[in-house]
């Protein structure tokens, strides 16, 4: 989803131009709302079929591409062994989303030479009309994107960890999910759009009809009716036995009162993320700002998770009891995830609501998690998720975010005299300066130093999203 307020193509996700609602209001804020669903028996069956159709479509495209790559590779080896120069006779396949969509539509409709033949003599997938067409098309686009990432990584044009050939989707090994597009332009009346709310507790989806929704929907419905939010797509996924829907689209900017800097803390505020505390914030004057306790939910749930894992290990593979044991284990993990996410949302919202300028560290969270002694605690601390939420919420609320250099010694520097203590280990929770005699909490000392951090040149903060590239551009 674009973060620049551009409308994206429903097939290729390419920007098509500025988005305006049916009221003429510009929509420039990328937003996603998530709700839990309570489908009936027929809808649950259809949800499972759609998730299976997505896996089937993805595997179809990956198998075609893999067979084509293997054939061309074998022909190259033959040409190389014979000393003949030239290209393989097998033509390469196009990996674009449009080509995948067109190829699969022809294949499932019986218009291709290799289309499946049914028992009654008809060609094509016999069950294709039972499901929304978007399931197949969106899965084709997902396959094209995965192969594009693989190709870019192989050419060295993709930053980050190298990406291999996409894995085939196996039932029970991946999260059941699929996506439906809202085939409507922002100028249409909300009541005529395919994906829309039917009252306060039902969401209408193509082929599904009204599906019951848990939780309050008043805020989203008001935004849609007022033209302040337009839904691009709905992503449905099943986790821990519960189906959820994520409504993704673009919304109008927050009200001016939400973005006003008048009543906010004028002094820069440093935010130190840690393991014992979720984050400790203090301003450049040394005044404590916020202190949020550490999450540590995974550590607290270790006993119940251990019991659930043991119960799962005692079950027979393929049995009903194993399915129930897996569901109980998944629910425990899901509860930990939900509580952690809720606490991180509270902390990030409190920071952007009260401060004008926030200074955070550019931590290598992935590298820190490779330490086998700290991996569990670092993963439980939600350091990366907190910075991600602070970045996008700061952009919404008009807060300036400065990202300190990754090698800035915020914890080892004395906030009183500036002396750097190089022999400070992680077990030392109180910073004691041997020069000025200052004794202060380690995290609070780091937050004060972060608040006073100044880049070598004037910062140019351009928050385009919670990516490492955005972090580096702000530094």
C-alpha cells in the first residue's frame, strides 16, 4: 500500500493518481482496520474453500515457472557441454501479474490446451464458479510479486536478506488467507460498493453475503459514510481458529486538532527501548517523560505453552485430538501476540500525543535476536514493532522523528558530564559515572542522551514508512 496518498491499481498496485472520496475530500493516509469474524457454517466452508483456492493458484504458477526454469537450465547445460553458443529453445515465461491472471483464467475456464478435463467431458475447473474471481486473480498477483522479489534478489537489486525461490503452499503449513478487492472507485456511494457494512455488526463480502463482525464498527462506518475512508481490499485470514478481516484503504488526514503542536512538549524527547522496560522516555532537560513497563508476556506464558506443547506431542498425527491440541496451542500464542500489540499501541500513541519531537535509535533488532541468550527476551520486547508504530503514527499526527545513529553510545555516555564508559555490560542497570559522580537508571540515562542527540547536519525527516530505508533517510 502506498504511503504517498496515491490510488493504486486493483491488479498491479501501481499508483494511478490522487484519490478523492465521493465528497471530493482528498484521501492520503494509508489505513487498515482489523475485525474478528463470526461466520456461520456455510460461510466457514466457503472461507476454507477460498483459502484452498489461493494455495492452489499460487502452486499452479510456481510449478509452471519452476518447470520452465529447469528446462531452460538443462538446455543451457547441453549447449555448454557441446560448445555451442546460443539461447535455449524453450522460451521464458512472463512473471507479471497480468500475464499470470490471463494464463490462469484461460486454464481454469477450459480455454488452454492443458486445461483439466472433467468426468462429464467439460474442460476447466468445475468448482471455479463457486468462489469469488478475486481469489484467483489476487493469488496470481501474489505469485508474481514473490517471483519478482526472487528475481531482484538473484540480480542483487534487492536489499536485505537474500530471497530464494518462493515455497510451495501446503495445507496446514501456511496461514489460510485470501484477498478480495473492492471493485469500486472512491467516487461511488459507499452503499453501492461490493465490500460494505450492513448495519453495526455485519460486513457484506462478495459471494459471502453479510458476515457477522465482532467489536465496535461505528468509527469505520462513520468514516466511510462521511467520505473519509475508502476500502481498497479485504484480507481474510484464519489464525488460532478465528477468522479475521483486514480492511485496507486510504483515509483523509486527521483533524487539525489532532495534528496541532500547540499543547505538546516542546523539548525533544528521547525514547530508549529495552528488555526490562518497553520504553523509557525523557526530554533533553533530564525530566522523565514516560516509562512503560516491559511486555514479557512470552516469558510469563512459558508454563502454559510448555504444557500445551507436551499435550500436542502426545497426540496421534492426523487425529481429531491433535487438531484440538494444535488449536489450544495456537490460541495461547495468539493471546500473547494480541496483548503485546495492544500494549505497544498504547505506548506509541502516548508518545506521539504528547511530544513535538521524538528521538529514537536505529537498532539492529534482527541482529540482536541472533544472540541465543537474548533472542527470546528481545523478541518479546517488541522493539521493532514499537519503532514501526511510532514512525507511522508520528507522520499522521505531525510529529518530527529523529533517528539516532546506530552506533551512538546512548547507554554508555554520562548524561551529566558526557563521559563515555566503555566497560558497561548489560547486567549493570544503574549508570554510575566515575568523573562527576552521577548515579542514574541506565535506561533513563540513555533516553536523556538520545533527546540531546544532534545529527552532523540538519535532519531532513521524510517518513515514508517503517522500513530501514526510511530510518536511514531520517538519520
